[in-house]
């Protein structure tokens, strides 16, 4: 599977991908979304905006989803449609 270019990912794309995994809790609070998972010691906070900054998304994939949750890159990019 080819890695998507993370420059065009919307917040909706990211939240939809996380919902497909099933273990993530997404809490909407004002101008931010808080994303929690049982294996993450600290939640992810994303600001509500149309496009997610590609650097933030890369960091989230590498340090949170792969390192802490234990997902593989293939699993993530299979669900992330952007």
C-alpha cells in the first residue's frame, strides 16, 4: 500500500479513520477534539480546522498510533483516505 500524501488530510478524514479502528474515543470540546485510547498514556488533541497540519499528522502516526497503540503503518494508511 502506498503512503498517502498527508498534506491533503481533512479533520473528518482523520477522525473517520480512527473510528474505523474501534478502540478510540473521540470527544468534541469547543474548538478541539480529544482522542483517547486505552494504550495511550496521554490523549491526542487536534484543533478543529478543515485541514490537519501534515507535520502534526506525521507525528501522530509515528509517535502515538505506531509507538503507543501498536498499529502498523499499513493498517493506518489503509484506513486513512485522503
